[in-house]
């Protein structure tokens, strides 16, 4: 959901969403997530501006991030951060992204549960957001989640690959 009504969201609903993140499973239960709840209009405007990264969207031919407008108009934006030192690194895998992925799904499902819409925004200028919100250097910004009452019915969403393309039985098939 990328467009939102011009209507405030009740604090209890935001608390319920944050609680859903808090309950997520994580590497060794280290709970690496740190969340910034942004409501200030000027900050949301700036976050919206930081959701475009030329080197990513330019070559793909997109004019901008499809979520850009929604970040400015949503009553609340949750900036989801992670402290990688509070998660595992094993055999070149950084598990803070896994932790945050699960937490993000909890966040999105909780939004749906309380009648709100959101979208995972994973493309942004991290340095810009870091400066804007005083985020320390050892913390990574993982996602922006604009949250509000959906302006429209949830669109069907783009199609998924069939199971036959993504599932193998017994071993990897060529
Ligand atoms: C890690 C991640 C990053 C994403 N980043 C963006 C983004 O920057 N902008 C955007 O509009 N959507 C973003 N999305 C949303 C996906 O485009 C969307 O989930 C996908 O197209 C499937 O559509 P659906 O969720 O409506 O079914 C992101 C999703 C994920 C999981």
C-alpha cells in the first residue's frame, strides 16, 4: 500500500505494531532492531526525498521510488534500523538482515490486522537519513515503513512465480 488517507493513526495502533516487532524471533534472541517513529511533517518530507537513489532507479528507467509520495503523506513513518553487533555473523552471512526481515513481516502483518496499510521501502539514501535522524554510524538503516489508513482497496499485487519454478524436491534441479 503506497497511498494513504489524510487521517491520523491512533497511538494504540502504532504501539500494537511496535509490539509485534518486539515479539519477533531473532538470532540468539539478541533483538538487534531499533525503531524510530517519525510523525513530524518536515522530517517525513525529507525522508521522502531520501527514498530515491539515482544509481539504483536511474539505470532501471524508473523516474522515482514508487513509495516516495506515500512517505510524505503517511501520518507515521517507522524507520527500521538494526545494530549488526547485536546479531550473528557466521560463514559470511550477516543475520541482522534476516532478523530485520522477520521483524518487518511482523510489522506489515500487524498493520493489516489493525486496518492500516504500509509498504517495505528498502531503497534510500542511508547517509541522508542517518544525518536527518542522528543515527549513529554503527547502526544500519534497513527499511522505511510509511503507515496510514489505505487510500484505496489493497491492489492485487504483482503475480508470483509458480511453485514449479521455485521448489525442488529431494535435490536442486537444473
Ligand atoms: C526488501 C524489500 C524492499 C522493498 N523496497 C521497495 C521500495 O523501495 N519501494 C517500493 O515502492 N516498494 C518496495 N518494496 C515492495 C515490493 O516492491 C513489493 O513487495 C513487491 O513488488 C510485491 O508486491 P506486493 O507486496 O504488493 O504483493 C520492497 C519490498 C521488500 C521486501
